[in-house]
């Protein structure tokens, strides 16, 4: 959440979210076009998910993040996180 420009609770970034953010960045022109072409949010998420082969829930999480993620220093951090193997969960 952002309050007066300050991030009060930064999101937890997992490898899947980081990889999806990098995919959105790599296809940013197409993503913006799809956002404008969509009739509503579910349509936009479906269109972008189809383009990037990423599930709609993850696309929604990426779009909820601040644009500062697209700055070079944050892209490097996203690349590092995306390269980490996903944690193994049992249960």
C-alpha cells in the first residue's frame, strides 16, 4: 500500500511474480495496447495472460505493483529473484 508516496507494506516478491513482471516489461507496448483494447479488467487480464502465457491472477498482481519496478535497478533485482528456484512445499 502507498500512503503519501511512501510504501507502507511492500509486496512479497516470489520468483513467479518477478518473472511475470519481467515478461510484462519485455512486452510493455503490447500490454498497454491490450489494456486500452479491453472492455473491462477481466478481459484485460485474459488478453495479457494469453499473450504472455501467464495466469490471470499473476497478471493482476503484476499490474497492482508500482511502475518503479520498471526502473533498471529494480529489473536487475527482479531478474535475480526470478532465477531463484521456487520453494518446495509439502502438504
